[in-house]
């Protein structure tokens, strides 16, 4: 089994041109259908967001001043948590998911009068959103979008109505750069989580989230504070 460090070196050595070739071969154009930003049935929208991305979304890019609380942006990843009698979650989990509204949709998703979807935090959106519906197939990177429906080399394409459409070389290269950055960051984050993890033994009704910066409460503050 290869180490995460070996996978990280592989991710760093990915050629943007090769990734762009694969994206161009598969084809993609966003149709603004909103499927990647919304919940389905009882399932809430789940997109991984890393600590630095949470802060970017929380603070905004115009003034640098904090405009949102941590919990307005992110929620604990639900995997591994259990429900209390009151319906709240408790336990330990790893990483954060973008916050959702009462319908299970991403809180940054809105539709215009025509029904087309848009991200109100588009400039600060996480890498997982920038690169959807593509991922890179490395052992230490995540596959949060389900099974691939198409592939070319290490590039995987996941279910999306925009696949198979023409994409310009410039757009393919921009997407490829973001895809490589995401693969690198996912592995750096995984190494950070591994190196900082210590069992937290949360109290009943408490949630502890482990990310690359250590254990945190639901509001993003370090557990030891």
C-alpha cells in the first residue's frame, strides 16, 4: 500500500496539459441545472470543505472582515455521527461539509427568475465545487460524487448533464489546474488529519470534528480552548 506522502508526490507531478486533454476528450459545459448544489429526497447536499476554504467563505473577499459565523458556512461531516433522542448529532467525525438550508440545499445556492442556478459565493467556492463533475483517481483523494460514468487516464467524470459538451481549451486548462490543486490539497489535508488526530472522547450531545488543524467544536473553535 502506497503512503499518503507518495500519493502527494504523484499529485504534485500531475501534468496540467494531460488533465486538460482528458477533460477536453470527455467534454463539459455547466448547464446551471443546480443538481450538484441541491439535496435529493432525504439526503442533504454534502460537499467537503477544508478549514482554509471555510475561512474564505466566512470572511468574504471584498473587505476581509468576518461576515458570517463558521456554522453559517460549514457543518460537521455526518459520517460516523449518531443521532440523540432529540434528533441532534453527537460523536466524532472527520472534515467539514458545506452548510445546507432546510431543504438540504447548499446555503450558497440560489435560483434566478428563470430557474437557473447560481452560487452567491462563486469567487470563493471550494475546489470541490470548482472541479465538479471531475475528480482525479489517486488512492489518497476522495470520490465524493459516487461512481464514475466516464474516465480518461486518471481523470474521472461523475454524473452530470453537462458532460459530453464542447469545452474550450482555455476552460479545460483552467479546470485542470483546479483539479490538480484539489488533488494536492486533499492529500495534504489527509496527512494533516493523520498527524494531528487524537481521540477526543466527546461528551454526550457533543460533536468533535477532526481536520488538519486538530480537533474542533461545531463552531470551528479548537477543542482545547
